[in-house]
C-alpha cells in the first residue's frame, strides 16, 4: 500500500536523487563539450557557424 504521509515509496536499488542530478550534469557537460568541439572544428575549416539557442528561448 502507499504511504499516507505524502512520501513516495522508492525501491532500495533506485539511485539517490543526488546521483541522478550528478548524471544529468555530466551528460549536459558532455553535450556542451561536443557542441563546442563541433563549432571549433567548423570555424577552423572556415565554415559559417550557427549561433546556438537555449531551449528556453525556442518555446
């Protein structure tokens, strides 16, 4: 049965929220690094580079 105090029941083998946040930050850092490398390579090759937009600005 569910708990009455409003807390969710989390399985024992589920990652802790801090671990999930750490994984998310690492993934975002990897995405940012990959984008920076692509831009640098494109600039070095003399190609025009589009200015990236933040997702918050596209909606």
